[in-house]
C-alpha cells in the first residue's frame, strides 16, 4: 500500500509540473511555496483539535496528501464555516477542504472537485423515538433544534423544519454539548458528525438515525477562474479513489474509534 501511495504522489507531481505555470493563480501558489487550505477545524471527524492543539481528521489527511503531491508546505487556515467560501472568493485561501457539500447554489460561484465522500443529513438526539423517524416532517414540531451556521444543515432545517425553534452555532462542539446538556432536543448535521458524537460520548444516551435523510456529495471548493488548478486537483482525487486510499481514510476516521484518544 505504501508503494501504491508513493506512486500516486509521484504521478501527481509529474502531472503538476507540466502545467503549474500555465495560469497566474497556480503560479502564485507554487512561487509562494505554500498551499493555503481553508478548514473549519470544528467538524469532527472531518477536522478537530487534538490534545496537542494540532488539527486532525479526514480532511486534514486529505489536505496533507495534496500539499505533499504539489511539493508545497501545507498551511491550514482555520475559519468559521460560514466564512470559508467568502475567504476563497477574496483570495485569502487557495481552496477549501472542510466537509463541504457540493450544491448548485455554491457551484454557481465556486468550482468543486469530487465528491471525495458521499454523506447525508442525520439527527443527533437523546430520544429513541425521534431516532426512528424517516421523514423530516416527523420532527417538524415545536422543538429546539440546533445546527451549524452557513451549512447545508441550516438550509435543510430552514426548508423542512419551519415549525421548530432553530438555533445556529459556529461549530458542532457547541451543538453537541447542547444536546448532551438538554438545551436542545435535536442536532441536524452530516451523518459522520452525528456518528462521531455517539463514539465520543458513549455514556450520554445519544442516538442517531439508522440511515441519512438525504444523500450529499462532499467536495473540494476551488476558485472558478483557473481550469488547470481545478483539473490538477480533480486528477489527484480520482487517483486516490482508484487506488483505494479514500476508502482506507474512511475506515480510519469513520469506523475506527481509536483516534478519539487523541482528542482533548
């Protein structure tokens, strides 16, 4: 497997070397020696803080592999989720890897590569009755619901849960704590985030849906003005998928709980 991964990285570097200087944005990235990746750092298991204050997670591993393939130093730029795409548009970061769903509205302004993962909306709750719902309307009553500001979970709640008391927060750690402390009854989030909460707090009687309510593609957001940069990253993701690396990363971060010991 190590040999396969090495081959992939070498192949991507060779691909990059043939086109790196073809367009201005990619040229600036290479000349800077850095790849600035926007990430929230608060979307476990995509990204979160370890005991040593370093970021870990599926998206962190993915960003590291991309930077290595381009022979660049990775700079993780932590931003609130709602600020990621505006920062990309302003040129403050080079791309976004942060559990971001590819949607038509986002794709009108931003290029996307992927998906590198298929996810879907779920709920985190303490109610076993609510955990058995199959339709959003089953929970569309006068309940306290919490979700991440600027996310597709917010869009989902605003569209389907018009009768709930919706609270928006800046990160999922806050949202999970609100469920644990009975300050909210339901958290709307991507299925991996809900599953993470159950793994981290096994004694809090948390439950999630047996299957997601939606199907959502997760991708990498890039500027829409550099086709070669988009093509480079697209080839990179396809190579990782074909070699089975993405599947191994899913097993590491979504199925194996041992990384929880690294958390604060």
